[in-house]
């Protein structure tokens, strides 16, 4: 008989079973326990540590969108931070008008999706490096436009108002905790949508166009429409992340959405594992914690006597370690941290048996 708690064989006899998200009850229960631990975690940490968790959740949403565009559709996008900026500046313009944050969030995503659709138009004619240059052009145009528009204060700080939710006033002490739970709820919802989308004909079309767009066209799929859909949806995720980041930081400045941030998001996708759901979480987690611990690493290096007068070791180490980590992952683990998770999951799936 089929064991619902341990995957000891393949007993699937219906298409509904084959399309199920969880193979066993154990996977579902472990996920629920993990989400329960995430709900309790902020209560055990300091306020500054909760802020780091907020950043990880926000970047995870942006990387989810990048994995739709680049990971599954195979369309190189090095302008994801610009889409985040579109969402953030949309929030900076709408929030002072009195709109609630739960309405500003989808509006920021929709505006970013519109620009993602426009940026995806060159993908109908160009590929690979040329498409990457097109997304880079959008990043440059975005930074130039923000820096010259008086409406956006020429890239200067645009303050975001504090929010209230069902009479609950979000003040200084509970600001990071409130946005942690909002970001976590959005991340879980968008991740479930992402996971289910890839099981539909639209998700299969993304993979088919990535592998061979001519073969996909011959099978009745529309490569052009699929590419535009991938860019728009990926930009929507980035726009939502940008709105969250704007509310979290209480201000919108152009420095938070530059080309360097786009490279950082792409690095998170590579380190976590391109085209994977779990990798979209592991990449931001790994790189953000690595960046936070640069100060402790610099202090350890100074303690060993390796220091230069007038040079901030932590600031010098950040780009060095960042580039080194990407290089090492590309050489030794191109499938990212997801591959490590896959091995652990495969072991636990049959535990306590070896096979």
C-alpha cells in the first residue's frame, strides 16, 4: 500500500497525483513547521536583525521575478533593480495621496509590469548578449530619467508615510516587525503562484521557448507573446519588491536601484540556483548574511595584523568577496545552493533508509 508519509516508490495512478505539489505528508508538515518557526523568529531577535530578515524577504521576491525571466524563459535581464525602482517611485507618488499600502503594492507591481512589457519588446527580435544590452539600456534610462525629473526630486530622498492596518498604527518600535510579516505573507503567496504557474501551459511554454523557440513555435506556442509575458511577470514581482523596500526604508532614493543592485540580484539568482524556487530564497539569504558579516571578518583580519592605514578593510572586502563568491559558484557549483538542498532533501525523503 502507498505510504503517505514516506516516498518508498511511485504509486501515482492519476494525473492529479502527478501534478501535486507535495509528494508526501511529511513534506507538507515540514513546510508548515518551517513557516511557523518563521512567524516566531522576529520575536527572538533584535530590531536590527529583523531589518536584515526584511531585506532578505524583499530581495527574495525580486529574485523570484528574475528567475521567471532569466531562469525559466532564458531571457537575460540585468535591469531588475530598475523595475524595483519603478515600483518604489510609484509608491512614493501614490502613498502621500492617502492610498492604503495594500492598494499601493499591486499598483506598483502593475506599473512595473507595464514597463517590463515595453522592455520585452526587443526580445522579439534580439537574443542573448543583445537582449542583455537592451535591459542594460533600460537601467541607464531609468537612472537618467529619475536624476533629471523634478517630480522625482532628481533622485533625492522622497519620504514614505507610516501606515496603519485595521487601526493598528505602525510606529518606530514595531516598524520592522510589521513589514516582516507583510513581506513574508507576500513572499509565500507569490511563491505559491510561481510554483503553480510553472505547472500550467504558460509555464511549460516558458521552458519550451527557452530551450528552442523555433521548436516551440512549431508546436503551436507563440514565442513572442511568451517572452513578453515573462518580462511583464518578472517585472511585476520586482515592482512589488520595490514598493516593500520603499515602505521598509521610509524613503526612496536612486542609490537603492542602481546597476550595481541589478548585478547583486542576478548574483543572488546564480548563487541560489537559476530557475529554482528554493534557490530564490537561498541566494538572498546567503549573500545578505555574507555582507552583514563582512565587518566581523574585517575585524578578524585586523586582529591578525593585516591592515593598511587609512583603508576601511570591511569596505574593501565587500566587492572582493562578492566577486569571488560568484566566481567560485560558477566554477564549482553552477547549479547553486539549490543543488545542496536537493541532495539533503533526497536523503531525508527516504530516511531512515539509504535507498
